[in-house]
C-alpha cells in the first residue's frame, strides 16, 4: 500500500494519518463500514460510516488512477516512446484528466486530417515552421515547394502549408498545458446555453410524449454560467437534450482562449508565426473547444449526479428509519375503485392469515354491480374481520382510492376488541387506528422473486396488500426486499450513474439495518443479507439452518451454519439479536469479543449479567477505567455500559399516528390559504414535495421553506416528516400545487 495514498486521503479529508491507515487496513481485510464504525473506534479515532465510506471511495479512485498510470507506462515502453522526462510527468500526474492530457499525443489515433498530412510526409515541414517562428528571412513558399509531391497527394505549396497547419493544430490541441489552461477557462467562465431543439428530432420527441414540451418549457431559452448552474437544473437540461427536446451548448470567451493559445505557442513575429497563429486558432476552434465542452459538461454532470445521489441517500435513510408500529394484528388494505380493495389479515409476526376483496366505492363499479349492496357487504366483511381476528390497526395504501377508502373505514367507527392488545395507551373499546401507509414500490415487491417465494400461492394484488401491512409494522424489514430506487424518494435517479447510485444506496440500507439490529430468529433472508459480513449466500444458509434446526439459542450457534466462518461471525455477530436465548448479552449490541468485559463488570458488582442489564443504578457504580484493555479503549467501554443500560434498544423514534384533513380528498377541494397537515414525500435540491391527501403531491419551493436564506432543503425538512403547510396556489390544468411552510 502506498504511503502517498494515506497522506493524500488524510490531507483531503482533514483526518489523522494513523486513523486513515487503520481504516484502510480494516477495509482491505474485508471489514464492513458498520463493523469498523461500531466496533473499531479505537483504531480509527471514532470515525463514523460516512468518513469511512469517504476513505474507501477515495482509495478506490487513487488505485484506479495508479492502474491507469501503469497501463500508460507499459504502452509507451512497449512502443519505445517512454523518455525519462515523460515518465516523470506521468508519475507526477495527480488527476486522471492530467494523466490523459500527458498521454494524449502518444495515444494510437483514428484517421485525422493531421494523420493524413503525416502520411504525406508533411511533419518535417510543420516542425520547421513551428521552430522557425523567429527567423525573419524564412521563405515559406520555397520551403513548402520542397514538399509538393503529386504521388503523395500534395499538389501545391499551399496544400503543403495547409497540411502542416493541420499537424500543428493537433499538436497544440493535445498539449497538456494548453488543455489545462482551456479546462480552467471553460470551468470558471464557460456559459451554458439551452435552447429548444430544431427539426424532426424535437417534433418526434414531443410527439412521443405530449408533456415533454411542457416539462422543459422553462429551459427552452436560458443561459447561465456553468459554474453556477444548480445540479437539478443541469440534470433536467441534460434529460431534455437526451430526449431530443433541448439543445445544449457550452462556450467560453473565444478571445481569452485564443489569447492563451497564442501566449503558449507564438514565440516571435516572423513569417512562420502567421502559420502558427492560424494553426492555433484552428486547433482551438475545431479540436480543443469541442473537447473542452464535452469534458466540462461531463465534469459538471458528475458533480450534479453526486449531489443527486447524496440527496437520494439522505432521503432513503429517513424512509428506512421511519418509526415502526410494532407487532400488531393488522388489516392491510390495498385500495382500488374498479378492481376493488384487496384486504390482507396479518398476525403479529406479519404472516398472512386470510385475504378478501371488497367493493365499497360506487365510482368505477363494474357493470351489473350495485354500489349500495356492495358497500353494505364491504362494511359487514370489514366488521367481521376486525371482530373475529382481533385487529389492532388498519393499514391503508396511499395510492388510487386511498383517501376514499380511509374515509370509508373511518365511517365504520371501528373499535378495538376486548382481546386486542393495547396500542400505545389505547385500550379495548377505543377507536381502531386507521393509518395511511406510503405504498411506493409495493407493486414492485408483489411481482418480485422474493414475494413469490414468501407467498407462492397468493395473487400479486394480495401480496401488495401484505407489503403495505408489513410496512406499518416495520418499514425497514419490509423495504429491504425491494430495489431502493423503487421507493420514489430520489431526484433524477434514472439520469445518474447506476453503479455509483447503487453503491450509495446499498451503503444506506446496510447502515440502517445494522444500526437497528436484526432478530436472528425472525428476520427474512433479504433482511439478513444486509447484515454486516453476511450477504445473500450466507443469509440463505442461515435461513436454511434455522428452518432445519429450529430457533437459534445463542450467537455461537451461527458458527454451525455451513460456510459461515470466524471472519463472517466477527463481522455479523454484534448486529444480530437473540431474545430469550442462553446468554442475555446475545440480545444486545455488545459484541461477543467483549462479553468477558461485561461479565467482569457483573462479577465486580456480585450480580448476574441479566440483573446488571435491568438496573441503571448498578451501572453508575462502575469505573470505566478499570476495564480498559489494549483492544478495548474508553469508547468501547462506554458503548458497552450504554448498551447494558438499554439492551437491544431501537434507535428509531416512537410511532405517532397521522391523519390528513377530513373532507380534503381531491385537488379540487383545495383553496388558497388553507392550512393542512402533510407528510414530506421527497426532498430535492429545489424544495420538498408534500402529500396532503389529494392524490397529488404539492411542492414547497426552497424559497417557501422558511424566512431567510436556505442553502439545502434537507437542512429544514426530512422525508416522512409530519408538517403543516399553507396552500399558496393551485393550478388545476397542470395539476400543480404550491405550498408554503412560512
């Protein structure tokens, strides 16, 4: 491992080199982000997962840069082009762009005007002109005439000079210093112009999607510095260009660019200088400017994508850590008009007990159905299920017919049955909670392989209802079963680099799962696959072992699972919980490697470990200094004491029931000035989208989030946050709702 990697990463991230080295060694050894952050604090100086992920990503980029560097050196050496000076330049390149600039003149090329001129033997002429700029007596006509050769395709002296200029233009456009100067000008002073596309491509694009012209209307005549264009606007422009609706052009001030080219390449004012000046202008306009336009746009796009991915990751974290209702008997409802409402009855472990379809809504009834009779039958079915199954809460998907179904269920005045378990402070006889659940991605789950394996003999529509109910019980455990991109909290998620997005979202899912912890005896294969150190194959092996041997009685039993060795056990054990097992510490986040410390603490107080976990006053009598070891420092000891004080604690907030404003169910019900409760569904760079229960999310623009300047909307609101908004404007034809938090 190169010391330069460690030094550069530490410098870039303002971290201690020793801590960076420790993190890199742990990562290279196969340790996961959650394991390093939770159980190796002494080694890393207490880095969190974000810092460790930053080290991992920078390390990967540096190694990829070195791989490319070595490939270039091998290529040049193999072609006998590598000189000591060139090797020094390549070895000193600190960025991929600089490395490629140095290599560009030596890269094998396709056929160009310059390569044709070289084939005609004009490179010596180009070199003579370029080197002879200071020679005032140089006769270009005589010089060029010597290179006229009809057999080679050079018919005149002027053609010879033109070919020489082509060669010089390519030299200049491939010069590393010139490219560096042009890149800086384009990045700092380049102006991005966005216009409506011309011709058939635009007509075809708009014809394929009649909304395209409306979606991109705000971008059809705009111009702004590339250094100041916001990430979401740039991604929108790029999407419009990809669809053929918009045309993008990035340009810098030609005068400044040409002046820089002349400063670099014009050495005197002799007769040859005019040819060099013409070549420099041609090299800039024909070769360098288009290249810099593409490079600068690509770099801006990469930054915009990075921001979009960051927004998506933060939103996803809030969704996954949404408070769970807990283990309740649930009536889950996937609402619908014409196709009816699908009902799924779930026990307290989320297992499907029975399913039904009801038709409570007159709107969209199939021909021959009587709305009144169907509604009465629907009422009777729901009442019977709630009474017979002891339902403790009703989960209603927030999709089509969601609000109407919610109102129908509330109108039944359902009550908790005598045998129903209390919900919070609710007791038997109190109103049965009817809770709206965000159903984004439920249809994706219902047709997935995971759903088919879990519920093989159940219709896909019922699987969707099951997923809605389980999301209410435990959002994290259910949402890990689907691709995070289907949850719908991203910004231009289909326009960003798929690999980078997948890595970032995977980091978030794994982080959340391991933060909360996983019940080893009830977790699904999909949830176990996200546990540190396991992955899909070991998760499947754990489930198979559990099915064959029954519930795990201790964490140590994991070592009996085929292919689950000591390394995987070390990474996973601390995040897996066993309630009521042989060792009470197995139900906590205390790692097995630290059990001896917890047992010493209990022994010093002359009590069993189990008693220590139930009495905070006993823990207060402990002296952390007494338990420090070479491996377990103050941070680890403090974590152990904290965990013993609240064993197996869930870091998620307490569940709070939410209800939309009664009587406001459609966009037509909205009036300017209304104040309504809502749930934030998505946070973007330009504001937040809020569900106010009218089947169309409203937008709180960044300027309406609060009084004063707001740089990032995520600093003010979070996905799934409950807020109260004011209606500013309702555009019925475009179905747009403007909201305010002020």
